[in-house]
C-alpha cells in the first residue's frame, strides 16, 4: 500500500520549529557488511555491531520521534512493541506490523512504493546496475523481483542475507545528506564521494515519482554541473561541483547557510546560490568556509541551533587570532590565506556581499536580526570549551543535535562535558529510556516539554561519525512565531 498523507506539506523555515514530518532510514543489513578494508572507502571510520546499533540505540530514536510526531502509533503500545515475541516487527519496513508512519517516514517504504510501477522499476534498476557495473542477466533478474524485496536489495547491496551483489550504502542512515527542504522547495545534493552516488539516485527517483511529493515536483532543485565540467583536469574535490545536506541549514524563512567543507565545494555552493536566487527561494545565502578536514566534515559537525537565541558550537573554530598570537615571530611567516581559517561571506540578491569575522558573529546576527530574538545570543560550547574535551566530544557529535521543538534537542549520552555545559544553561537532562517511560505513563507530555537535552545511547551509532542532525531530513516544521 502506497504511503500517503492528505495533510502533507513540504514546509521548513527554520532549524527549531516544532518538527511535524521527517525522512529517516533505519540501519539496514548493509551496515553489517562493512569490512575494515573498505570502511574508509564507504566513509566509515570503524565497523559497527548491527544488532546493538538497532535494538539498543536507533530503535530508541524511532520511538522518541513517534511520541513527538505520531503518538497514536505508539502511545499505550510500548510494552507490546518491544516484547520479545514481536521480534522488532514495528521497526522493519517489510513487516506487516511495521509502523508505516506518514510523519516519521522511512526511505525504504517510499522506495518500495515507487517500485510498484513497472516503468519506474525498469528505469531505476537499469540506473543502479549502470552505476554498479552489473551484468544484463542480473539486471533482468532484479527487474522481476517483488518490490519490497527489491527495495531491500537496492539499499543493502545483497540478494539475500549473505549474497552481496554490489556495495552497501551504509551512509543512507544520514538522510539529511541526500537533500534539504528549503521553505517549500527540496534542494537535492551532489555528493563528493562515489560511495554516495546510489543514495543520490534513489533520492531523485523518490522525490520526482512518489505521490507524497506530487504537489512539489516543480519545486525540486538539482545542483547542475558547471559548464564544460567534463574538460576539467583530474578529480580534485576543490574543482568538482559537490554539495551535501550536512552543509545546508535553513535558519530562517529568508536565509540559508551553506558550508564549504571537505564534502561541499565552492563550485557546489555557487551553483546552489544561483539556483536558489533564480527561483526566489530565499533572499540571502551565507557561505561558511571551514577547514577541509575529516574532523569537520560538514558545518553541522561544528554548530547546530538549540533555541532562537542559543546554539551549540565548537568554540575553537569561532575565535579569531589574539593580538598576542599575531605578535609572535612565527606569525610573520604564516600563510595569511590559511586553509584552516574560517571565512564567512553572505550573498544577497542584487546587493553587495557582506562578511562576518566569526561564526559567533554570524549566529548572533541570525538569532537577533533574522529571528528577532529579544534576548542576547548565548552559546553552549563543545566539551565546555575545555581542552582536550572540546575536540574529543566534537568528534563524537556534541555539536550535531536535532531539535524536535525549540529548546528540546537530541544528543549522544557520551559527551559528558557538553552535558555539563547544557546544565549550566538551565537545561534538564534526561536519558531517552527514562523519558519514554514517563511519556507512556503520562508523567510527561512531549507537547509541554521545554529546555531539555535528551541523551541517546551511542556506543555504535557514534562510530558512524554522525549525530541526530545528520540522521534526519525534516520535511515539515511549524513556523517560529
């Protein structure tokens, strides 16, 4: 049965408005097939234990999202959902007891839906087989495969539990990277790494063909390559046109941030700006150039928004050089155009570009000007801005938080010093398992929660180098009033 929602709207105007619908992908069998020799090629730092990641970590994420976005699917049913005999059926897209929420939307469900149509199935299978170098016989076999099974194969790369036919796409759990909703438009990505090419292909087919998005087909924006890109020498990432969703933030109805990072090139950012201005999607786009290092893969690894006037941030990337540092003899020999220096330029349609000295200056401007916060902007620093905890905890996604509503954010339980920094700002801290019990008993209500950091288990998820901001593609948020 095709997923539908007569009330569905593509409408995201901020990072913190009440979350109403999002796209996710639960860890699939492909994640359990990552091997050490290919881990870095597939953009993983380590191999993960799939069952632990699912049962002890990601399942909590799904349950929490359900209580906030689609409570009728879970309220009063928690014990039944998590009983041994149900064998996680609630979380499995191909199971008859799957939640099938049209608010907490599973990518695999959408893929299965579009594969029901024979013409789309043939075209998509042919495209996947071309990317993966499959032979014609395998292509014919896949076209004849039943849609729910074919969706699993295309995502996991396996014909069955053990027979791999092409590489998995383990990064699909980071659903934000394949596209970002900008007001009522969808900006699709152009990934930097070949390992993510199949994800991009699936996103295009889903957004252009699924009936859920039928009203928005003219609002789907694809980043074009630069003219005569095929004449470009070599494969240098700085020359390629790339853009990933972790580098895109919708901070106000008229303002989009784009990071230039290890994964998003200046060319990709430039093409996105031209596209957005051409369609009058936003009035200004700010480019935040960060060091091209694995430590800072996307801008959402170094800052995310918590409240209208509050952000969590890696401070070491925001501060400018002190006068004392400038007076050091070695400063005379330093590269003045250091690649490790953050640069911020704001582009406004038909106006001169504007610059900001630091990330803090930019974020304060967003809070106080764009979002009209009457209060001074505050910052919560990764690791409490104490070395070495600031860097250690940023590496395990202390700055990569998802706001389910203003002031209520999800983060990993392992970042102790950052948790202390939240407490100092007056936030309640609660572990997700305890929170779910209180939701189920009625002691707490998601709608009335304020200023809370929800701690999520993270032993395996954190190995994948991405937090809950990465693991979410918001499709609808309430406007901030």
